[in-house]
C-alpha cells in the first residue's frame, strides 16, 4: 500500500462523515436562524449546508488528485 493510498482512504472516510452530516442537516425540519437585535436574521442552516458542500467538493478533488498520482 502506498502512502497516497493511506491518505486516500482517510480522505474517503472523512468524505463519508461530511456526507453523513450533510444528509442529517438536510433532513432537519426546523431551520436555525440567528440575529442580533436590529439586524436581519441569518439562516445558519444554509451556511452550514454551504460549508459542508465546499468541504465535500474539496475532499473529492483531493482524492482525485491523489488517485492520479498513484496511476
């Protein structure tokens, strides 16, 4: 097993964790909003969804790059 293979396995495990969190967040029926007095509400749920999507995309790209190194 190459060093890249171990890294790929770890990244794929973390990708599965991110995907699991994303699915759990999408299943929530209640949206979480936060705001300070006098300001507009901020939808925290949307921010988390966007962050998880970015993390998922980054992990997918990292796995693809490392798989190409092994090829």
